[in-house]
C-alpha cells in the first residue's frame, strides 16, 4: 500500500476523463475530492486542503492553466502537478503552467501510471517526524495566553520576524500596517511563487505607512523597514547588538520551501538572542517549528495566529502543539500583541 497522501484530482468526467483518479486509487493514494472545472478545483482546494492537486491541462472553465495563478494569488502553497499531452507541450502549455506556479508537469503517455504516482509522492510533503523522548523533554510547556492590555515585560525586542504560507498575504496586510510606528527591523518569509513576491511587496507598500522592500543580499536590516524574502532564496539574519544584515542563500529547501521560516527564525535567534519576537501566521505545513524552538531557546518569544481566524492552522498549529507559543492570538488582536512587546520609537520616548 502506498503511503497515505491526500490528493485532489481535477479532470473531465467519463468517458473523456476519470483515468487520473483511477490510476491513483489503484496505487493506494487517497483521492479526497474531484473537480471537473477550474472553479470547482479552487473551491475544493480551499475546503479539503489536499497535499497535492493533480489536474489536466485542458480543465474546463479556464484559459489554459490560469487557475494555477489564481491559486497562488490566494496564497496557496499546495503542490500542483499538471498533466498534459505532447500537443500541449508543443503549444507552450507546459511553459505557461510552470510559469503560473505549478510545481511539476507530466506529459501523459499510455502506461504512465507508475510515473504519475511517483511524481505525486515526490511532491507530497513528508509527514512530521515524531519527537524523540529527549526532544519532548526539552520543549517548554505551553504558557497561558496573555492579555495585551498593557506593555508586556521581558527582554527588549530588537528584531521582529514573521512567517506565513497559505492565507499569509492577507494576514500580512492586516498585521503590518497596524504596527506603525515601527522601531525595529522586520524580516518576513511568505511562501509564494517567484512572480508573486513583487506583487505582494507592491500591495504592502500601498498599505503600510513605512517602507516595505524585497530583501537584498548583504544589506542592512533597517529599523522601521519591512524586508520581505525574495522567492527561491533563504533569508538569513547576521550581525548582533541591534545591527543586523540580511543574507540570501541557496541552501536546500526546508519543508519543500525556500525561503523557509525555519531558516529565518533560526538565524534571527542566533543573531539577536532574546531580542527576537517571532510571529507565525496562517499557513500549511510545519515550517517554523524548529526555528521557533531556536527562538525560545535563545530567550525570545513566539506569537502564533489563532485557529479560528487562520485559513490553514498548519504552521501556527504545529508551533502551538510543540509548546513553543508564548501566546496564541486572534489576527485582529495580533497588532496590539506585537506593539505591546516593541520599544517605542525614539521620538515617542522623547515626547513622553
């Protein structure tokens, strides 16, 4: 029996379709939903949260694989395999699908069931590793939720790091503008296809009363500026004592992601120690748990978005389950929870 992988299949109904689902189920994969058009696919992906979407290139109701772009624009990082014909390849459909954000393409040929299953298993995220007894003992027990009605005591925050995945762009648009005035550097990892990072930066620039930039290699992380990780590069933090720099890396993806929250959080903890405040927003998967553990071990704090307001409570839920969340916060309350832990800007301190 093949390892359990939740798959959503999108293809025309029989007699012109139906072969993808049959091929996957014969090999023991769990098909959690089927869709017969682009609109059905988008709705079912949001509702059923599959690990992998397998879809025909000629899906009805879409101009080619334009549905992939809409899926990515919604913040989904669900793995996508598009299946097409040799004619599709010649007409440039494969190139269009991959540029739109598909993870892989399979040219359908007779007897390709084994290759179809192999591609799906290669795309599926691995199951979370069971913690060892030693690791379980090392994890701190969850702390009771705090009420951020007043300033929270603790080490001064010198660096704010934020990570999200599915649903993260909209969460960032709710959170970041409400943090003004900013007094520390902000570094952000948001799982997105390459062509959508610039769009998110532009949206944040319009919404925020402070600068938002795409992080550059070996550049200063400036107080009062949001630095968003570029696609395909890990965002790392170097420096110390309130003077930090960004480093962009090409090391192997972690949790199938580059940039990865774990890399940002881990390097931020190494550079800023107890001065790190990490925020884990809505997102699929477990990226951020190991990095959050490094933040806690260094004396920093971790805020996790609450389940009820998360599009997918994967990343924040995993942090909470590991006992690493200082506080679990509804998105509407997250700006206040962050601000109460941040130092006032110099002008505000002087006028006070």
